């Protein structure tokens, strides 16, 4: 059993402000670089004119207001939601390796979205997030039902990895059934990207963000209890399995909309909670959840600017960068924890 995360709360509260200011400063810097750099490349004076006084040329105003700004805001929303989902899931499963990618949620949402493309289902574009949510919930439900009778969170995690592998296999089958045009669309989608997103995508994200994220924050106390272990949480009056399933449903809502709008973007949900806990030196979800959301927003917006600018004019989808960089950092964290003998 783990030590209670609650005794560290006072210390985490004192350490809360510094990471918040660092993340806000990083987001501010990424915002300025993101809307200034590229083709065309604006001067600082020109950028101020475009943002504050409707100045600049028509091309500059269009690029900043219709392309770069919505892309940055979408990355901020998606990163925050993925990180919050990862924090909830790791706490609910009481395992630091848990994430939407490993419990069927991301794979289920991806499979549902791919099915609409390959099978040309007559679904309105506005309903795609709901279809993705249904797929994510279905994937999570299959894991939950298959894991019945398994030994706690670890058993569910192992079942989740198996179900995810099956869903990814079905996704490959769907891709094989598609036309060349379908495959090209799915290839771009499944890599995870914020390119070619508009205010319409931001508008679809905002209601989910302002509903699902506050709901996620309400589960902070439940996550703290689950981190004490199932027996302790049950002894304190919690209905463990029901609470865990409710948290998984919230995670599915957070992840499904991001998958529907941007495709599956890996490692943000796994890595942001780890970095936040290291910064706060606390497991208290009351602090870890909001700071992790900020960390996820900063991670994804930074990664997207790297994807957009590093090899310009060639652009590699942001999902590739989060996998390469996030996977490397996550491996280093695992090795560090492995030397201390703990992986949970």
C-alpha cells in the first residue's frame, strides 16, 4: 500500500504557485512564437498591429487570426484535457503506467472515427465527437467487463492492454478495407495533428472543455482515496468499482473529443502527470490535477510549434513528436523508478 498522498498537501500548496507561473510563462512565450513565426514571418511591431489594432496586410491578418491563433488555442485545450484524463486514470488505477492509450479508450474512439471514414457512414460532422465518445466508452466498457473478477487495478490494466491491441488490430483491418483516398485521410488523422484546424474545431472543443474538465476536478478527493489502495478506500466508505467506472467515463469524455478533432496524440496523458508530481513532490490530486492540465497544455503547444517550425516548410504531425520526445522522457522516468524498485 502507498503512503497517503494527503500529508504532502501543505507542502504541495506552497510549491503550487511556482510551477503554475512557469507553465503560464511558457504558454505565453509559445503563443507569441506561434503566432509570429512561419510564412509570413511577422516583426514584433507587425504582430502587435495585427493583434491589437487590426493592422498588417490582409494575408497577415488571415494567417494570424484564422490559422495560427485557433491552432494554438486548440493545442492548449487538447493538451489540458489529455493531461487531466491521464492524471485521473493513473490515480483511479493506482498505477503510474495507466493511461487512455492502455485502457481501450483512445483505441475505441479512433476505431469509431475510422469506421465513419472507411464505411462512409452518413453521420453529420457535428456528431463526430459523440460517435468518438461512444467508441471510447465502448472500448472502456469492454475493458471493465472483461476485467470483472480480476485482481484490482493491475488486472484491469493488463486486460486493457489486451483489448487495446485487439481494437488496434481491427483498426488496421478497417484501413485495409478503405480506398486510397480513405487511407490517405486516415494516415493523416491517426498520426495526430493540429494542422489545418480552424475556429470551428475550437468551438466544438470548448463546451466539452468547460464541462468535462471541471467535472474531472471534482473527482480529486476520490482519486486521493483510491491512491491509498482499494481496501483502504472501501473501508473509508467508498464504492470502489463504481467510482472507478465513473472516473473512466469522465476520462473517456475528455479523450474522445480530442481524438475526434485531432486524432490520437500519445504520451501527453502519460507524461504530464509524472512531470507534475515530480515538480510538486506530492500525489495530492487537488494540486496535481490543475497543474497537470497546465503542463499538458504547455507540452502539446510546444510540441506543435516544433512540428510546425523545425523542418519548415515540411511539417511532421505533432503526434509523432509527442511520441518520440514523450516516449524517450517516459523511458528515462521508468528507468529511474526501476532503479528504486517501484513501478506502480
